[in-house]
C-alpha cells in the first residue's frame, strides 16, 4: 500500500496457536502476554512473500490515494503512516 515502506511486525499463525495452547494449559498464567515475531519487514516485502504463497504474486502496489479514498483518515494514519 502506498510506497510499501511501512514496517510491519509479523507472527505466524502456528506460533500464535501454540502460545494459546500453552497459556490454556497453564491456568496460573495471568496478565498481559505479547506475541512478537523475530523481526520486522516492510509492507512491500510482506506483500511480495504473501503474494507468492497465495498465487498470483503481488505485482502492483495499491496507490496511497486509493487507500485514502477507501478508508479515509484511518487509511492514511494507520495503513500508510503507521
């Protein structure tokens, strides 16, 4: 989206499920738990890898003005600027 330079944190669904299983098995666990991936990728990198996995690959970025038109201020502030 936009220039694709927004940094994203990612976490695989299998890792998320496993962490929920651990927390459900440990009834004494209390508080807030944060799940984080090993690093960050740009939105463009993420879209490229996701496109290759889902087929067809991502080949054309979504222009920022389209995101703004579709999502308004939310699109600009959250999806394009982070």
